[in-house]
C-alpha cells in the first residue's frame, strides 16, 4: 500500500487527554474495505491496534491533546502486519487533528461567547438593580472577568469516545509483511 492510503476505522476503546497515559494501547476496527487495483487489501473488520504516543492535559489557557500511533493490522484469520500510519481526521466529531496527527478539542468560540453573554449580562442586570447605570457597567465587567478567569484555568480535553470514526493515513509505504518478521 502506498504512502497516503486512507483507512477508515472505528475506535473500540475510549481515549482521552484527561485519563489516557502515554504507552496505553488502543484498538480500532477497519470500517471500510481498503481496495487497491480492484482487490481488497485490508478487509472491513480487520483490527488496527496501536498505542497512545503522547498526552497533554493542557496548561494555563491551553487545551489537552492526544497523539495516537497505529502499529499493527490483525486480519480475521489472526495474521498480524506492521503498519505506519497517523490519524488524519475524526469525521463526525468536534475534534481537530493537526498536521502531525495530534488530536485536540474543537473550537470553543461559540461556547465562550455564550458564557460571556450569559454571565456578563447577568452581572449587568444585578449591577443595575443594585447600583443603577454605574452598577450595570461594573456588574458586566465583573461577570466578564469571571468568565475570562474560568476560561484561562479550565483546560478543554480531547476525548475520543469508543465508536468514533478515525481516518488514518499511511505515512510510509507498507508491504503486508507479518509483524513477527523484519521489514515494514
């Protein structure tokens, strides 16, 4: 199989930047036949296993991330083969995948905007009731400050639930050589 070949898999185990650890195994099942030259090379139902290569829970104002490293393909007859691939996308989820395959939470702009509007608006109403126009302005600023502080110390995590689809891309040409032997 050539570099760049896409493989659609369904994750069998949940992985998350909040609880997964580097080195932890993960399992997935091929969701669609991989066909080359009119022949099925990797049938749907084959298992692709790997490990969590890197995990970050985030830092001040940041977000969690996770990097999965697919390693082997196991066919239904039990044959195992080496695989060099990376996650390219997570169709149907709100997660983002960077150019190196690092999975991060999706954009928080809409959620953050709603939080600012809700808490800031609530602060303005309470401030107006307690202190008139000046209180309204102060209440809005206090509410916005609280949301900003919350957003800076909360760290959104990359959670990939069991059953989620992943698109893998081969990062190197792969010959289906048994995993116990030398080679790819």
